[in-house]
C-alpha cells in the first residue's frame, strides 16, 4: 500500500485526492495531499483531464453518438457515458440521463437496488439502480487512477469514500455496496463535513492555536444538490486538544442548483411577461447562463449591477433567434437573500411538506427553500440533547457555535457567506454571545476529497482524528402485546439497539430482551433512527416517540440451522465496524450468530 | 548481358537515378532492401491536410456557434441584437480557442513602443511605413502578431466524416 485515496462522491460532482503513506515522515509535519485530474469524455471522441467528474451518467442509444466516439483509454466501448459528456448530452435528451444518483441512494421511498434510473426514461431504455449508477462513477474513478498512476494499482491502496453526515445506516451500507460493485477492496466511509474540517486542518498546521477547549465548530456544507450541517466540539483528551463530532443534521435536498433554477425561472417569468415563451431546452440553457451571470455578479470586486443573459437561437439563424434578458444584482440579492437565506429568528422552523393522499414518488426535495430556517432547526434540535455538556448553549437551549467552516461551491459567493454569518451573529447576540468566527477554508470544491485523504493518513497515525461514532440513535420496533383495536395499528414501542455516538470498532449486547425466532423462516424487524434523541441507552424501551423517530428500511434475518427446526431464543448485538458500518446481529444463547440485513425491497411493497 | 555492358549501364543508372537497374539486380542476385511493395489500398484513416482545419471549424461551431454567426446575414439586425448574441459567442470562442491552440504574441512587447526585432524574416516580422533599403534597425511595434504555440487538438475519429462541421438537429416532440 503506497497511497491513501480520498473520494468525494458528490451529488453533482465527484473528485479524487491522494496522499502518500510514508511511515518515516515526521508525525507533526502536515502530509502533502494531491488532487488527481480525472480523464473523461468531454465531447464525442475527446477525452480530457478535468479536475472534477460530474456525477452524471448517460445511457447512450444507437442515435446518440457516432460509432467509436465513446472510447476511453481503458474501455473501447463503454456501455454508459459518465462525466462531462453525459452531463452535456443529458441536457439535450433528458430521458436517458441519470443525475443525482446519490440523492436516490438515500431515498427510502423507492427500491434502491431495483433498476429505476433514469427515472423518466422512455420505454425500452436500459435502466440502472441507484446503487449501480453510483458504482459506475466509482468504477470510472478506479479505472482513471489505474490509467494515470501506473506504479500503484487502485485496489491495493486504502480508499476513503465520503458520504453526507445525514446518510442513515441504509444509505451508508448501499454506498459500500456500490464501492464493492466497482471493484473497490479496502474502503472506509467518512462523513463529508468532517472531511471538510480535516481539509482545514491539513491547510493549517497551527490549528491548535486557532481553536481552544470548549469551542464549537459549525460546518456548513452547501453543495449543488444537498445541504448538510455538522457540529464539532473541541475537547481534551490526555491533556491534548481533541475533536469530537457532536451532531449531524437531517438530509436536506436543497443546494446551488435550486438557487440557479430559481433565478432562471425569475428571468423566464420576465420574458413571458414580454410575450416570449421558452421551452424546456431553452430553460436549461437559461439555467446554465444564469449560473454564469450570477457568479459574475457575485465575484469579488464585481461592480456591474446587471449581467446580460442570452439564449441563442436554435437554428442556423443565431442573431435573429437570440432571446435577450438581464439578470440584475438586486434580483440575485432578493432571490438568494429572501428566498434561500432570509434573516429569521432562531425560533423559526422550516415548513413541512403537506402530506398529500397520493404523493408523487420522486426525490423528496426540501419543502422549504430557506436554508437559514433549516439551520435554526438544526441548532434548536441540539437543545433537546442535554447530555452533551461540551456543546455551548444559550439560555434558550440553542446550540451556540463559536466558529463556522464553509464548504461547497455555493459558499464561494461572499454575499451568501456574509448573510449566514450575519444571521448566526444575530442569533448568538440574542443568546448573549459574541459573534461567530469564520474559519478560512480554501478550495471549497475539493476540500472534501483532500480532507478524506488526510483522514486516511490520520488512520495510519499521522494527524488528528475527529471522534464521532454513530451520528444517530437506532431502534428496533416492537409491537406491544395488547389486544388489537379495530381500525388502529397496535401501539409500537422502540427498543434502543445503538446509542448515539457509539464508536467505530465497538460492540454492545442488548441484554434483558430475547426474541423467539423460527428456524428456516425469515424474520423481519422494523428499524428506526433518530437524530434528535441522544440520551437513549442500549436496551431502553421507548414509547410515544411521535415524530422523533424515522422509519428506515426493515431488517431481515433468516436463521438456518443444522439441527432441524424449532424456535431459537436470540438477543441483539450491535457492532460498529472499524470502517464505520453499523451491523445488527442476532445471538443465540449458545453463541451462534446471524447478521440482520437491510431489506430495501420490502419497504416499497408496503 | 556482358559484364562490360552491365558495368556501364549500372554506372549510368546509379549516376542518373541513384539506383541499380532492375535487370542488373536480378543478374547479380541482389534484392532491394525495403523495396516498395505493390501499392496496396492505403487505409482511409490517413488524415487529409484539411482535416485539422475542418476540425477547428467544427469545434468553434460546436462550442461557440461561430459558423452560424458568420454565415448569418446580420444586416437586418440592430447593433443591440448583434451585441447580445455576440457576447456569449465571444466568451465561448475564446475559451475553446485557448483550450486547443495556445496563442502567444510573436513579439512580446508593448504596442506603440520602439522595438528592435531579432529576426528579419518577412513572414515573422512585417515592416510598414517608410521602410529603408536593407533591414531596418527597428520601429514602433504596431501589432504584436500571433503565433500558435502549442496545438492540442483531440484525435479524429477515423470512422467519422470530417466534412460534417455540425450535425443537423431534429427535435422530437
């Protein structure tokens, strides 16, 4: 093993960074982390190195590309196109494009191992499962590595793949499956906001002088498609500063793409008022151009108050068919400032989606676009978990960060960073605290992959590790033994099987409760998680949990035994592996063990 | 054929055509090294000189719609309309040109200042104005000139007709 490889498997873009493992290196020296450019098709017949691999996959048909124009250095005829070309062609023919596969991976409303993507593909287009699509991106990265770095085969290196902190146990398991399917061998999962923080440490050798004991760092990660919050506390361990991940937020499907689309819709609305209607393809062009115009308007030192946005004519008549519009700075300020980052008080919670009788299955996009309200909810939720005395809190219970670290492409814009700091400062002032300190992060696009590679080295003893453990509490549902009442489901209780913060490489036996499992028949357990309840200890039985618990895919175990049939009394044992994977085991009195597996299929059938 | 006649024919053959006559070779039991094989059909994949030019045009059309713009009759449109279309086109054309051809000035100086050129090749430096007889010692740099530093065009797909600069587009409703 020569290198550790950090892979940021993003919703819209993926990146790869690596660092050399040198046992002889000075342990206090910050290791050098390098980025690898990723060869990919950018046009038919044109393979080019790009710093990012767009997480887009295109299922080519016979009329899509000229014969032989999809050859990659490692595959003369790939069945799918991944990367920039897929993204480009997908705009022209959306029915064959797989995008946001990662969001589908965490969406419990669909069977994530069934071929369902592209979601709106016409009849006859071969489909992939969200797991397959994710594994295709990872496969591309593996082969790209082997094509570029010839002295160290990918499968012999240690690999870290990042996942959103908000990914639950099922989504993490599925990510691992995707990695295995892509031929990965030695994989560890790491949470993205933690990786972003590692990247900051990697860039600041003197980090111990920049934070002190008792500090609370809020990592705000706003990417193209998702928003993710994490709190990291600075603690002390054997007289040394240590870091501990305290809380992670819920999975919010809200990001930069939504913001650019909101701007495009605004411009499209203005055009419609003037009598110019645009179609879907043109809206896509407008979306893209609005992003560019927005970046120009928000660039440091930009003085212009408006930027022209144009949609070029479709036919050979370029000038004649051009639609001209303007994106004004004030519109950008208004849409972003009021729509996505409004000044709100820390008690304003995001609106919940109305429950419709028949909900269209698709990605569960955030119902409320206000990132600041989601942030308020996140910091408020920490109020209910009083066991963490290391979390600095205001009189109202609001978790009060001392520092903030930004990550994700959206936060390149100073306007948005300033607004977030302004809102946080107002909340802190109301709680009687001073302003929050921004930690200067650079390279917001690559921080996650860089940080992942750094963490890989940390596991080899170089560098500091953030202690975290399982970011949620996990439960198994148990139907209470009560007489059934017609028209009402029998009340459900929840048995705590994994406490919040359970550390990697540890296990816990849930004693005092046994289940009789019939040999030869699959037994299924309903499985729940909570990011709010943090005080439940293993074995604790919870009743009346309301909205605190979220149901995940059920878990299933099939007892096969050599000594015939019958009922075996078993108890649960929870294991968190060194690679951060949560496992539930059924253990018989005589020590025999069976692993519970997620059943992502069953959920959909219900 | 006598030895003398062979020697004389060989002498003149080498003197005028640089090689031994065919029958002389046979007589002496020699074979030509690397003799030209019978003209087999050359593979169609050999790039024609025009391919690179067509490829560049095709790239500028694909990325910046340059051919559309140049071929369009813009006389009827207002400067405003032309300007709106050209801004985006300009950004794109510049980006792709920079990507595939590294452009650099022939003389890296400031236009309008006195410059002494190192070369006097008229293809590299052009003197204008009151040019004296012989090589002028220098003058005001009017235009820095352009040189293609590094050309980095993607390989051509041998199965593709390079004369197609842009495919026709049909939108399926």
